[in-house]
């Protein structure tokens, strides 16, 4: 095992996931690196989540653990609570239902030391369930498409990167006013600061486990109001010429909702088209909507080469 100094703190928020948290923490204990710190933030759990974390800490004294309580509801509040307690140069947020490959933190810490001028380090992840099971998701860092990849490839999904603690704080931390897609909104504020980014190649070292209690277990129709709020928060952060991506993302979500429940997205799409003055933009949005309303997937990759039309 590597004996690293504490360059990095892993922050894990948890709410009523005692079994999943135990499995997540087991993957942390299996890391081939040491020297990192761990913060678990209990977000008003009513099960044994806090006890699971404390028991784990007693059994793994070689990994410094702090367990905090955050009574305000929501993962954004819990993550901000953890961020306030971080005293290392780098912070890695991790979800309580995900798993790390044993070499994950070793690779991250090695990259931190190898690239001292870097502010963000990204890596690929893989999905465990659903239609994307087994699929590799990249941390995209292509200068000409960074905003597209943020919006449509989930570049700044929580499980795909870590950043300097000072950058998280300078960007303002997590937006506690949002109930969904907080990582997208924070990613936009980070990207707006033009950070120096490096990407780790190789196989995915994080397994993302979407569960019935995650947002992916909800209907798209039910999520739409919260999605709208998050996209409205993202829009003013983006360069003016890229803000139309928010409406393309809306059109895609309306398509998902329409496929899931006929009639749920059609009127919303028509209203969006009605307030879009550009003929090209309307055509682009309607194409995205039509693709996803048929139950197809991967439309963002197909549309990406055509984004010059926006």
C-alpha cells in the first residue's frame, strides 16, 4: 500500500442508505493508497447510516474519519457541510451508493503530485444498472466542446472528477436551492472559471450504482419542474452564445417525458418552440425532442457535430 500524505479529502453525504454506505465504505477501505482523509456527512438519517460510518471508523484507524451531522435536507447542504470541514488542498465528492476500484485514489493522488498546476482532475466512470449498464462515461476535456459536454455528456457529474478545495470554494460550493442536477450547475460555475484540467486515461475506476431511491428511479414527468429550475440556474453562468444549450436540454427531457407518458412533453415542446425566434434553433430542438420521444438513446452524440447550427 502507498503511504501518502493527506493531499486529498473524500466527502460522502448519506441519507438513509446504511447497506449501500457499508458497501461504499468497504470500497474505500480497499484502496491501495493511504494518507487521504474521509468525511461522512449524515443528512438526518433515520436508519443506522451514522452508526455504520462510526463503526467503520473504529475498524479502520489508518484512514482518518470525521462524521458530521447536517440537519438541513438535501445532498447539496450535506456536501457544503463537508466542504467547510476540509483542510486538504484537494476535495473529492463521492456518493454513498457508488463504488471505487481499489486503485482509484492511488491514481488520483499520483496525478495530484505529478501535475501541480492542475485544478481539476477527471476520470471515466461506468454504470452498473439500467440501459447504460456497463457503459463507459468519459470526463470530456475538449476545449471546443466543453460546454456541450457539460450539458450533454455529464462531464462534471459528481463521480467523475475531483478539484482543488480552493476552486470549489471560489466557485461558491453547491447550490442548496436546487433539488436536482446540482452537479451540472456547479460544473457550469467551475467551467466558467476556466480551470486547468487533466484527465486520467485507462479503464473506469468508479462504478455508479443508480438505485430505486435515486432520481433515476423517478418519472421524467415528475422531475421536469426541478430540471427546469436547474437549467434556469445554469443559463446565466454560460457564455451567451452557448445558453441555447439549456433549451436543447429541455427539449431532450420533454422527449423523455413524452415517451414515458404520451402527452406529457408535447405541449411543453410546442411552448418552447413558440418562444424560440431562431428557425435553426427551433429545428434543432424539435429534432432532439423527436429522437428521444421515440425512446431512442445517444441523440446528443449524433447532434454534437451539428451544434454549429446553434
